[in-house]
């Protein structure tokens, strides 16, 4: 595997390389992740595809931790001659069996099942079996994405050594975590054949760029000595940042610094001209019968749970003309909104939108729109917006948007104590970071008439 060529050309496969606005040149991977679930991103799928494209004829792709197959599909879809091993422990419980079934279905959908060897084994069992098989094939790209602690990751690297091609690329997932970083550094330090080629950190777990960070390690079996003794092949200025200080007695690693998102928002009044505002109101009245109970997750579109969310809504396919007009105005103000939110600029790849009606007793419990531990369909949401409109005089009370401080710690998000309470002003729009927890407080509408509802057009900018 020519990993030097891979590294040299890697940036050419992306827009905005080296920034948090990065996304792949190839749009196929984004489309795939709209169809299947996976703890990955289009950026990772593009990287794996590019790496597998550099395999030699007698080399294979090997992946530890495949979940529902998104990364396997990304790696193999555009590389029709490549074969792969996928390694996961033997599944025993019902939920894991369901994931296995979904994995097979997803790979069959993309006609890849005949090119993949499924190994329901531990990493140790897999490499023992590979040794007994005595196959001439060698692993040219090795994706370690199933380890969450120092020992498991270090062992996965050690066990793979006899089966790596003379030149191979090792892709390491979850490298934001200090234990994974340290195991990689220790492996590179003690093996002159290995060099740390590149690191792709992310701001937090579940980020839309490279999820939880990647490390790229080159393996050259012909290198048996290193010019610099016991030092990874990485500049010393970077090394000091990457070596993790751990207790040698307890082997405990510092947890990642929590990432905090304050409840910052931008509210624009009189967002629509009066005629367009009135047109929207008339549209809701004319299409009352088309509204359906609101679901709680895009990943599970039919999951209607009134204990969490109670309202009715239209999806954007039900108001295409209004969507086009609103989309234009939303995109026009985005740069100003991002500046006021102090949010990094990004290229809008998708603009989701729905129309909702909240009446007496309706609400939406505390949630986040871009769940870091959720599947990848949601993590590329960057900015949420809510446009409020209603009849005047207003016939309801309540329905405030309660926006919380949010902390991401390791792989979970937590609700903070501080919050902002935002009044739903007629013909105003609110923008905020999609990762912030928020809720819609209960509505009190004495008439209970649909026309007196708290109406919104709400949605998300995707990057």
C-alpha cells in the first residue's frame, strides 16, 4: 500500500481541508448516510475509500468494529476489486443480533456481501484464525475502530503486525481519547517500522468531520531502525501536545476537557414581509387536515411519543413553494447570524424544514437537535432555527423556548444549569447552536381552536 501517495493526495478529496468546514468532494457518502445508520461521517468514508484505492493486488482491507456497515460500504463501494475482513465479537443479545442482520442487509443492498469475510470473533480469535488459514493476502489498510481503552487498542496493533503488508496504513478511530492516543504513541515509539503520518482531531465526540478523531500511522516492514531513538516520527512541538500524562501505577488517563456551549441565540424581528406572513397563516388554515402527529427523531420517523413531544406538523414536501421562499431568506441572513453567534462559518449542504402547530397542552421535552451519541444522520446539523407566527391578538400563552447551557463530556451531552427563556414573538425567528439542549414549554390555549395555535417553521442548517 503506497501510503505516501495516499497522504500526498488526501486533501484533494475534500473541500475546505484543514478547517471545521471540511466535507468530501464526493457526495455519494453523504447520500449513503441518509439511507443507513452508522457512527461515522462522510469525511471518514471518503478517507477509507481513498486509502483502499491505494491497495496492491495481494492486499485486503481489514476493519475492527463495523456496526451496520457504513464504513465498509464507504471503503469498498468505489473500489470494485478490493476484498475486506470485518471483525466483531460474537453477538449474543437481541439488540446486537438486530445490528448484525442490518449489517448484512446494508451490504447486500450495495452488492458488497460477496467481497467481505464476516468474522464474529474477538480480535485475538480473528488473528489466530488468520494465522491458521495461512493466506497469502496481507492487510494493506487496517481500520482500528473497536477499542476504547489503552490495553485493547495496543493489543489490536500488536496482534496485526505479522499480517500487515510490507507497507500498510493503519487508521485509528476514537483518537480524541487520551488512552487511544497514548497506545498509538507507545506503539510508534517502540516500533521503528511505524510512523505517525497525520492526526485528524475533532472538537468533540460525534463531530460531523471525523467523529471522534483519527490517527493515521504508516507501517514499513523494511524499516528496522530509526534515526531518532525512541521518538515517534512527528515534530517535537507536536509531540509535547500528543503525549498524554498518565499515572504509571494506575494507568489512568486524563479525561477530555468538557466542551461547553452557552445558551446563545439570535432573534430577528419582523422576519417576513406582512404579505408573506399572512400567506403562511392562510396556508396553515387551508391545510389543517394534512398535519400529522410530530415524531421525536429523524432516525425513527414513525416514533411518535407524546410523553416527549406533543404537537402536529407538516414535512417540507407538503409545503414546497413556501420552502423555496423561506430557504432563500434563511440563507441570506446566515452569515450575519453566524457572526453574532460567534459560530465558525460553514457551507450549507442541506436545509431541513418542517411546519408545526402547538395547541393547548402541547410541548416538547428537553432534547438536542444534533445528538453526539446518535447516528450520523443528525450530527451534521450546525444551526437550528425557529420562525414563529400566529394570529393576532395572540390566543395562547406559554410555549417559550428554553435554551440551556450544554456540555459534551466524553461521548455524552449534559444539560447545564444556566438557560435563556425566549418568548415566541409573532413574525420573529430565533437561531441557536443545534447542539444546545432546549425545550418547548407547555402551551395554554383556552379556545383549543387550530387557528389559535402557536405556529412555527423550524429546521436545521446542515454542514
